[in-house]
C-alpha cells in the first residue's frame, strides 16, 4: 500500500508555473526626461553656482557677486558686470542645447570658454524658478524675464539695470521632494559655495568675487582684482596662510618647446591645517 501511494506521488504532474510577463517599454514624457536630466546636471546648490560663475567669466566679467539664502535652496543670486545678453537671444536663452560658444563640433578643438553644452541654464529652469535681468552696452534700459521648464513665462519686460547680468534661482528642487529634504538636512551647502568662490578667486585673479548670505551685511568671501596670485591668496585665505606658502614651478628642460609648464603654491613645513587646498596653473 505504501509503495502504491509513493508511486502515485511520484507520477503526479508538477504544478504549472507561468512565467512573469516582461514589462512594457514606453516612451517617457519629455517633461520627465528633462527633469531627470536636470537633476544630474544640477545635483545641489553649489552645482548651480558653479555653472553661473562660469557663465559670468565667459561674459568677460570683472566683478561677480553671489547672494545665497538657506544654503541656496531658497535663493541663489549671481550678478556680474559682463557684456550681458542680447534681447533677441532671450527667448531661447534657457532652452536645452542653445549656446553662444560654439556652432560646429570642430569648434571644440579651439574652444576657450568654460561652458559650451547649453544645458546648465535649461536644467535650472526644470528644478527651480529662474529670473534673468540683463543689459548690453549702449542700451538705455535692461530687460527682465522669468523662465519655467526651459521657456519664457512672459515677454521680456523693460527695467532699470546695471551693466551685466543678474540671474536669480528661487526654490531650487521645489519639484524634487526627496532631493530637497536631503539637502535641507545638510548644513554644508553654504560652506561648499564659499569654498567654491575662494577657489575661483585665487584662480581668476583679475576678477573680484564676493559671496554673502542673504540679509548679511558682511561678505564671507571678498576678493579684489589683482595682478599677483599671492595677493589673491592673502585676500581670500588671510595673512597667516600667505605667509606660510612657497611657490613651485616646473617645466620642460627646453622652455622654447612650451610642451609643459606649471606653477603653483604649496604650504611650507611651518603651516599645519586640517584642510588642504591646492592651486595649480599649467599649460600643455
């Protein structure tokens, strides 16, 4: 009897297993694509500040001011005295892949600007509320326009303006709740912005930089244009740092070939600090 039962158990058909159907592939909505891409380009407030600083430098600015509120989540304001933006260019200013810095792929071989992809401003409009105020040489007044999702929210409005461009980003990551919550709990976003300004200031010594919190009377970074990199370091990091660094230089044995040349500064044995900042300038 036992044998019969075992035979029945062995010969019983296995239960039918139905394979899971593969998920359907579908095309993402363009607004979703743009928001995802924007989150990669602008990962945190300091990313936006860096992109705006580079735009200001590409505009031949000699003075750049940054104002930040709540670590950059509530407000980032970057003002410069550069050549401004033409009125005719304002409608496409914040569209993806629009740029004044190249027109052909071959231009990449000779490009000298810091930015060229035409993605940064567009990305900012997908994760924040962007307002641009600008005036070009010879204009009697400037123009102000707001952007959302890469397009103008209204026609440019005439306004009073000082030389250059001011870009304001408000409510950064307002539509990315998880990202915003993570950054709100972080206390190091403003220090990251200050550190970024310091690095720009000691590299671009012919440009003056300023950075402060919104409502503060005193700037946390204040550098003046100078011809000496050592003076720039002294202005940004203080006398004690400048006193304890020495210059380093390196180049090819044959300087006429100009294949490699480097100069920079390094702290001497008397200086001890928790943080290391290296500044090098070189050419290949």
